[in-house]
C-alpha cells in the first residue's frame, strides 16, 4: 500500500478507535463499581436537577452502609481562584450540628486558656502546644488562637496551613472570646474555603439525620456560600451544586430558589 494511502486510512480509523477506547473505559469503570454504588445510582436521575428537599430524599433512598456516612454539598463557583479578590471563604453554624465530634486545640494563656478549657476544648496551651504541633501532633480538627498568640502561631504556617487549620479572624478562630469560639465549633459551625479549582465542599450532617434536619442544615450552608460572593465576581456565581454522601453518587441540586432570595 502506498504510504500516503496508509496514512489516510490510519487517520480515518484513529477517532473511531479513540471513541471505542473511551466507551470501553467507561463500561469497565461501571463494572468495577460496587453493587451498593450501582444500586444507589439507580435511585436518582443523573440528568435531573432536584430541589434540595427532593435531592436529600433521593439520597436517603439509597442503600445505607455499615457506618454513618457524612453528607456533603459540593459547589462549583464561577470565580477565578487565582485572583485574590475573588476568594470565597466563611463559616456557617449548622442548625442541627454536623453529627461529628470536633476536637479543638486552643492557643492561649491565662484567663482565655481557662475559658477555653471550661468550654470543652480538648487541647489548650501556648508555646507547649506550638512545640507539640511542630513535633507532628495532628489529633485535632479545629485550631483557635487569641490575637496575642498569633505572633508565634503564624510560624506554624507550613504545619497548619496545608491542613486548613491555621486560625483566621475571618472564620472566627482568632478571638479573645475563646469560650464562644469553642462552643460554636462544637455546636456544629463549619468552615468553607474555595480551592484552586473553584470548588467548595461543605459537610451538612450525617446520613442518619432525618430529611428535615438535612434540609435546614443544607439551606443554611447554601445561603452562607451565596452571601460570601465577592464584590468582584462577575456573571453567574454558582455553576453547580451536588449533594452526596461518603459512598454514594452525587445528586444535582437546584440553586435557583436560593439565588432568588440572595
């Protein structure tokens, strides 16, 4: 066969081969999913956009697991995460808590340290706690600090930063009122922050929560994220919201009702 003819034949078959390969991969991935996951996928219409309450009901209809899964709302936002003035972050108190036992570390001295202990903080200290963190201590979920302690705590940037644990005034974790901060965190206040791909994921409770509790928690989170819209954000702010649990496929949530109220 003439080389030119062979090249033309190969060029014509490559797209079809590529398409067949992609289809095979998708089929293989579907086969690899667990029976529970496939059964869960059948409980929802992946082309439908659900009102929040219906999305939660669809999620709750999926087969349960042996552990109490965390239910999460994932947002795809229409902002540029590379622009510092388009950062989206904040906190949201969950009306019914997160269902998770939150371990709190407080960097404080004196009365602020005593108040934090009385409020239920698991770990309280100042330079001793800083040294402990430098040594690799990670058995906590939230870190709180007084403004006076931050001069030293900032030096833990490389330790706490990658885990999203650096205290920050914007999230209420740099404060003189350590007792209030500890109580709010333990009552179910969640933090959210835009990642490098313009996504935010926020836990809204446990699979065992009833539908109404998840609706109220989820509504609070959606409202908080929408209200955190930067002034510099242009066009559509919320591109997509997906509800899922730890071991389930996602259900697309309709944000329209929340955007109308914003």
